[in-house]
């Protein structure tokens, strides 16, 4: 196996009329990754996905899937893709199973075995013979994924899959997407405007705002990236005495009492000196930890406080 990316976008631009909806976007997604596409409503996530799956033309630039160009090798490129772009159409009065049978008839070579396989991949075995109208939103979502997986794609694209799911449903989705990447080697692209969920689900996240790619990073780098001052939580007793001691230390930008301890804004390099000073001031230090900035905070910073839809 080569380490050729599963998906590659090169300088992709989409114009509709005079509006530039996607502006010169490039990124690669390697095999087995859960890749997040994050941005506020109207950022251009769906448009980009529609171009990837051939539902919309590409104004400029190239998109390839497993090395096949979506523009001029469309059939070969799309063969590798399973996608849910709009809400998947389901017959609510049919069982989940019959929905899959119905859909499988449209794809050559899908066996009953494959249907059973995708049902177990999304862990719907126990409910697959119930009518879809009795399904929870999470189960419908899973049935949609099962449908998208029928033809054995290497790439699964889900546009806003967490929309309307409750926290338990989101956790489930995350778990079985992980399971798919691990056991089937499938690559997954999910879009979302919900930052906290991307944080839980993805390996890497691309941030899109107003059609432009403004950042692309490993999820842990997003959260941890902070040169200069950051917030630490210091547990020391007595708290008031500790606070007074900390406020006098050079390099401490701010310190205040919080429920979990003292919130101290300083550079990481200053921590040993702060702890030493607390000890010298006869306070007892029970713990020091960095408080990670959430993805949400980072996102607001990057987009300049843009309203998140
Ligand atoms: N067919 C279209 N014609 C004109 N403008 C469109 C069309 N589709 C999307 N847009 C515009 O493109 C921008 C991006 O939309 P979209 O890709 O749906 O964003 P997202 O999925 O991130 O919410 C929006 O400003 C939207 O109004
Ligand atoms: Mg959208």
C-alpha cells in the first residue's frame, strides 16, 4: 500500500454567479483518519462535500479520491465513496432491513451477506426488522450509514451527522466511526458546526470560514497550542494566603480564586518558581494543572469571534 491520500483537494474554488463560495481550498486526508470539517453555518462545508461527491461542479482546482480525479474519472472516483449529504431518504413504514434491500437493488452485486455485514457494522442487529418510524434519530442515522456502506466504500462522508442527536447518540456515533476506521480501514470525513463534538470525534480538523480554509491541525494541537501565557489551576491551601503570594510573583499576569483552585495566567516556564514561592510562603501545594483551552475558544479566536450558527 502506498501512503497516497484517500482524498486530495488542490486549490478548489467554487463560484456561483459572482459569489466565491469556496476559495482556493487544499487539503489531504490520509487513509484511516477521521477528518473533521468545522465551520459556522454558511462556511461552505456542504458545498465542498457536494463537489467531492459530484453533486456540484468544481469551478477551479482538482479533487481526487484514491488518485482518481472527480472531474474526469468520476465513475472510478465515486465508486470509493459512501456519503450522506442531505438527510438520507428512508421509507418509514418499511423496516430498516427492507430499506436496505430496496437500496441494494440499485447497486449491482450487493449480496444478502453484505447487507447483514453492514447491519452489524452499525450495530443495528436487534432492531433491523422494526419499522423505521419506530427508530430513534440515532438509529436512523446508523441506518443511513449502513446504506452508505453497502457498496464497500473506502471513504465515508457524513455532512453534519450529529445534527439533532443527543449526547448519547453522539457518543455512539463516535464509537462506531472509530470502529469502522479500525476494523475496516475506512476513512471518514464528518462536517459539523459543533466544536465540542469534533473534539470528541476527529483525529484532525480543518476549519473553514467564509469559504476559506483558515486552519488544519491535529485535534490535540488545536487544544494544546498555546505559546505564551496560559491558564493553570493551582490547588494550594490556605487559598487566600496562596493567592496573595502568587500575585506578587514576576511573570504572573493574573490570578484569582476559582471553585477548583486558583486560576493563574502565566507562562509555563514560570510554574516551578511559582510552586517554590508557594512552598516558601508556607502554603501547601496539592496540585498544578494546565487548563486546556477548548476548541470552541480557539475557534472564536481564529474566526475573530464570528457567530457560530
Ligand atoms: N446553490 C447555491 N447558490 C447560491 N449560493 C449558494 C448555493 N449553495 C450554497 N450557497 C451559499 O454558499 C455558502 C456556503 O453554504 P454551505 O456550503 O451550505 O455552508 P455550510 O454547509 O458550511 O453551512 C452560503 O453562503 C450559501 O448561502
Ligand atoms: Mg451544510
